[in-house]
C-alpha cells in the first residue's frame, strides 16, 4: 500500500524512439512520454524503476 508521503521522480525523454524496438516505444508511452524533452512525474515504485531501466538510454531521471 502506498504511503501518503511517497516519493516521486521526474523523468525526461532525451532520446528519440525512432529505430527502437516496439516494446521500448510502448514503455515510453507507458511512462507518459511520447515526444522529445517531455517530462513526466511519477511515483517511485519498483514497476516504474523497471520501466526506466528498459529505456535508460533515452531518458534522464531526477528525484523530486
């Protein structure tokens, strides 16, 4: 169960999904990113961390 004061992270897309696998493109969309330099703020969960790990070469992560 998530706490009321759970941590959030900001994810910014820095790489293009052109010529990437369809699963990586779908992961970016799942993270709320679909255009270059777009930023999304999400809860810091193991599921989100796994998605970030899959596309780590196309995103930058900052602690919020």
